[in-house]
C-alpha cells in the first residue's frame, strides 16, 4: 500500500468511525506511529481532518457530512451546556429562528415554556420537540427534506423564511473560523442559513470548541454578524478573545 492509498484509508476510517487513533492506525496499516502522524498532518493540511491528542476526527466537507443521529453521540454534555447558555440570551424576543442540527435542537429544548413564543424552523426534530408546548407556536418551513439532518431546504424554504422579520436567530454551523466565517458543506443548507441571517435582527451562534478553525465548503455568514458566540470552555481563552475582537461577545461554558 502506497502513501496515497494509506491516507485514503485513514480518511475513510475517520469518516466511518467518527474519529481515529494513531496507535490503532499504526497497527492496522503496519507502519510506524510517526508515519501515521505525518499522514494525519498531511490530511489536516488539506482540510480533511482535525488532529487531536493521539488521533484525529474528520472535517465535514462537500464530499462528507455527518448525520444528525451521529451528532447525538459526541460531546453531548458540552453541547447541552452550550445550548442552555444560548437559550439564556433569549431576552425579550418574541419570535425566534432555530436552526437545524443537534445543538440547536438542544437550544429548542432549553427555551422557556412559560411565555408566549413563536419559533420558526426548518428542522423537523426542533418542531417535534416544541410541538406540545402550550405557549409556543411552531412554524415549520416547507421544502425538500434532507434525510441525514431531517431539515428542509431549497426555494420553498428560503421564500417562506424571507417573508419573516425574526427577533433572534440561533444559528449552527459545521465550521467557524476567523478567516472564512461560518461554513457548511451543502449549498442548499447554506442558502437557508443565509436567509435566516438576513431575516433576523439578532443572531447567536451556538457550537462546541471542535467547530472552531474548521472550514467547510459553503460560506454563509461572517463572525462579525453575530451578537454572541456560545461555546464550551475547551476553546482556549486566547482564541475566544481573538473571535471577540471581530465583534461578538464570546461566552465559554
């Protein structure tokens, strides 16, 4: 097996398993650990993986995106803390957009049930979470349903969203960086997120530390467009400060 084949195998394993470890890869491919580390470095340089202590995990791209189901299995305590802190930024908003994705779903679960609220969403799971809340009105955007994320996209979705003026949008992303802003793999998803940004007076990004520095295929927002960024404490304080210099308040929980 040559270097290119091995690196392709490493990437396939990362995408299939959600993460890979240097020791296991060295044993699997019968090469030295240092060789695997070089492979992971090369894959990271090409934006295909993010390295961690002792391994790496795949970066979502035009050719790869994790499913909603897989997102419910990783970093759940951190995502729950982030979602709860994001929900506390509701303020006096009466209309809210909640994005697709697991962390936004957790934000929806954390929203107060004791006050009138109208929630607009493209996510079937968010709509389901809030459907039985007596004081919450849910407006589900129509469109083509993406099976992996259970959310609607395409022209029907963006046209309906364009007719609203929303007090606060809770936005998710597959990656956020100071250079490229917020990104997501699918152009259709990016179009919905872009419209949500345009339709909202206030915007909050909620995402764990692993999102930071990751870059996907489609840009839909700049960091400076957000009132606040909510993430977990694993994002270094110095890095949080760099993002805050672009405009938003950065909250680490």
